[in-house]
C-alpha cells in the first residue's frame, strides 16, 4: 500500500525577482504566465495528480492573501488538507517546522513533502515518479532533497553537490549546499556530474525534521509548536497568532537546518523544472516567436532577438534589442540584459529603502479619470454602508448623543463626548437628509441636539466636553466648539428641526458677547481669552456664518464672515510662500519657534473652498486667486510623494513636520478641487476623481464596512487604532458634494495612466496661481 504523504505548499513569498509584475499585494505564485491557471493552482493540481496513496494538501501562506488563496483554489479538493495562514512572513525554516508539527499533530508521524508554490514543473507524472523514489530514504530518517542536472552555468539558482551514486542507483548523499554562485564557479559546476540545481523541494519523516530542529535550532521548533498550539481554526483555515509567530527568528531552512544536517539524500529529478526566479528563466520556460522573443501585451518589436518584452496597459516599442528584458506596467518599467535580470532584487531593495510603494501595490487596471467615475462607489459607501452603520451603532441610545469613536471592529468605545463631535454628527445627518437619505434623520438630529443641551452653560454657551452620561466634564466655552455648534444648527434648521433656529440665534448672541475680541480683531480662543491664538477656529466660524447665510439669507452672517476674511488677507495668508499660518500671538504676529512655521495642507484645502464660496456670495472675486494659491501650495509642498496623501503638517519651507496622513485632509482636498473647478482656472475634473480615488484607496477601502482608516504613516501603513466620529462630517460633506458635482456625468471606463496612479502635482493649477499673482 502506498504511503500517505502530507504535502505542504509554501506560498508566503513575494517573488521580487519578477518585479515590477510581482509585488507584495500580488506575488509571483498568483500570476498566470501560461494561460492555464496561477502558479499556485498548478502546484496544487500537480500534487493532486498522485495516482496512489493518501495525499492531503496543505498551504502555508500569508494571511493577507487569504482571500486570494480561497479564490484561486475554489472548487479544488485538498483531500483533507487546508491552508495555514501566517500573520507575518518568517522565512522557510519555521514554515517547514510548522509542516512537521502539523503532521505529527494530525497523524503521530508520517512522510512530509514541502514544495514551493511558484515553480514551473510541466511533467506531473515524472514529478511524482521522482518523489516516490525518495520515499524509502525518507522512511529511514534521511532528509531527501531533489536536484536537477544543470543545463547551463546559472547564477540565479542554488546548487547541491552530491557524492558518489549509492549502489546501482543515481541517488547520492549530499556533500554540501552552495548558494547562488559567481559565474566562474557555476561554469565549473556544470562541467562535472556532481553538481545539481537545488529545486527547493524537501521530503522527510516528520520526526526526523523534529530531531534536526531540536538539535540545531530548538528555539524555532519550540516557538513554532507554541504558535501552532495557540492557533485558531475554522472552515477557512488555521490562523497562527501574531504575538507568538512574529517572535520566531526569520531564517531559511537551508541556513538553519540543511547546511548542518549530515544525513541528507539527493534524488536526481527527471521532471522539467524552473523556479521562474528571473526574467531570464521566464524567457527560457515560455513559448517564443521565430526570433526567440517572448512578447506579451501591447508590444511592437522590430529586429529584436532573444528578448523578453512585456507590457501591461501601454504601448511598448522596441528596436534592435538583443538579449534584453523590458517589463512595463502602469507605474514602473524594468530594463536589463536578460542575463542580469535576476539582479532586479537589488532594485527592489533600493526602492524599499526609499519607502517607494511600487514594490508593494499593483495599480488597478481599470482606474478611471472621467467625471463621475467614482459615483457608484461613493453613493454605495455613503447610503448603504456608512450612514446605516453610524446611524445605529454610532448612536448612544442609553445616555444620548453619539459615541465619540468606534473600534476598528465597528463597536462603540467608551470615551468622553466632545461638543464638536456631537455637533458634527447632527450636521452629517442633516446633510444626509437634505441629500435624500431615507434613514431616520429627523430622530437622529433631535436626539443629538437634545443631548447637546446638557452642555449649555449659564451664559447660553456650550461646554467643551461631556461625560458619557451627559454630565459636563470640561465647561470651557471654546470658539472651535461654538463654530461646530453653529454649523450643525444651520443645517438642522434647513432640515426642519424646530429648535435649531432659536438655538442658533442664542449661540450667535453668545459668540458676539463673549468670544468676540473687544478690539474687533477676530475671535478669542475661549471666553477666558488666554493662550496662543489660531486661525483654525476662525476658519470654522467662517464656515458656520456662510452656512447660516445659506439657511436664512440674512446679510448679518455675511458681515461676520467678512471680518474673518479680512483677517485672512491681513494676517493669516503669507503672500511669499502661499501658506497659511496656524499659530499667532495676541497681536496676530506669528508664534515663535516651530509653531510659527507650522502649516497644514488640510487647512489650505478648507480655506480654499470657503474663500470660493464667500467670493460667490459677496462678489469679492479677487479671493479666488488666493484659493488657487492655497490649493497649489498644498499640492506642491504638502503631499507625501509615496502615497499622494496630504501630510498632517509641513513647514513654510515645505519640510514635513507631521508625517501622518489623516483622512480628513484628503476629504477637504476633494472639496477644494470641486470648488475651484469652473472658477476660471484649469480643468480640475480629473483631479477631483484622483482625490476621491486616493481617499478610497488608502482610507476607506482597506477599512471594515462603514468605517475608515483615519491614520496612514509616511510609508503607507495603517496606524489607526479607532475610527473617530468627528471625521464623519468631513467625509459626508466632501462625498455629497462630489455626488452633486458629477450629477448627470457620463461614466465610461478608460485604461489606466501613470498620472492617474502616481501622486498628482497639478502643474496647471500652479501655473494659474502664478498668473494670478503676476
């Protein structure tokens, strides 16, 4: 009876030697190079082709690729096996240890076959004939490896030196392993019959690998055992715990075990094999034209020979190339002699050192820049995902008001409730009602306002912070909070809330009486009038006054807004750097030190859209060039060039001060582009689509349903721990405006362009701003 062989497919690699096609989010094993399925799918099918014996098939793969694994293997019976997901990559030594441990746990002991997921083997019958030849040696406790006689001096493969054949067979004991050699050494190896290419395939009894690990690297074995014991298993697979697994040393099985074990058997392979580890190997393994070229995609090749020419998404033309690899994607191009193409890994290492994201993410092939391209996604996210979630889970039905934040699994967090957050939620539901949302907006608006009344002060103002139960935690009467309250009441009044107009008038009276600077020099930070002064509360008051003018038509609100705009002209805006100051002393001189140099791209965007709105209402058309300059400055100096997202803050000389990119500045960039589109400058319709795309790419689409990732670091990594409710109003406003702006747009797909996928520097906007300043 044939022996049971437990098969484990290692599928955690990136395949960086096939960059720019293979990337972290789309590794080599998921690519279909020959039109008959991905490398992973073909590997599993090869293992299933064994004629006799029980052959359960397991995968050891990255948890981030779980969905892709399930999609690729849908409908394939793994014969009792299943995926084991690593939370982080820890190289092959721990993967092999997990394979042996899992087999011992499942069967007590048994024969284990470990294979890579991304090698090309075109002869399934010969593959299994070769593996079965190694079973007797594995059963005796020897670790078996499989080598292929080299056909050329290849520097991209590892080598195995074998001793003399054992008896009449060609099976040998291993003398040593050699990592990828220099060309001179490789030529010497090929000239003998003792050296073989290392296929990276291992066959062993599970107990033999256990003994080898415990003797040479016990910490790897013991840590892997603890991680596997603590793993969770469900119908989708086994998930190893991050805390235990991430602490295991990251080292290859070759270095950790194979180079130290004495009893290793080499079985020469009779199957056809390539690790597809370079464009050279892919050229050798692929069908070629009459000139020995591999041509894939939109390529025109004239007088080219023995070259690998591949294009994805654009025309590639080549003339007179000999032995050259050219691989072009939407955002990157690689060119090298095919004999040097394995050195692409050096390029990848350099890009990663620079923090470039072209090694991590594959641009979407259907990226669209035409007006309205994001309408369907935006509408679905607003009306079917987010508003339903925040109008239920986000509402505190026990104590009133709204939860200050939700965890990333969508559950409320017990935190003090800021008045500005309560007001912004009321605002968001008011805007949603005005835009046609069929949810319970009236109830939510009234619910929020009723809770906010707990924070009314004796003078008719509003406290800064409330406890969860509605009692006052911080009674400070803050200008920023009053701006938010005024804004929400203006929109609640438009949404027909019966209390909003009266409360708005009372709040404006309080602002005039207690927050206005007696010198008619703007507004105080709080009713106590102490500390540095900021432009930001004034911006939000400007937003609120404009909202009340829209709601009532009364000129008094425009007069209040005009006084803030005058401050912008005289103190906030720096004409030399086109930047907006944030911190000032009591006389509106820039604050000392870093605070005086601090500028925020997000506030540049907010001011730009508000200035355009005020210009339309007041007739002060000269404010539009100021708005263009703010937008151009933020785009030119305030973006992370890796992600295209606005930084938290930059200095007046464009040095990043806060490297975190939050979600709200990206929303405000959308609003600013919408406001400036059609104002006499360049066509910003593609810019609007790009800004919406970046918001979804980085902040919304990676998040759980109805939430968003609020904080992205400078390398594109999510660093948020919760979803703050205060950001909801930014997103609702921007995306509702986007739906309004693109109403009736004709939506047609178009192929991706580099400009659409890279950080966008709007030269047209900058040029227009320069003309305005002339």
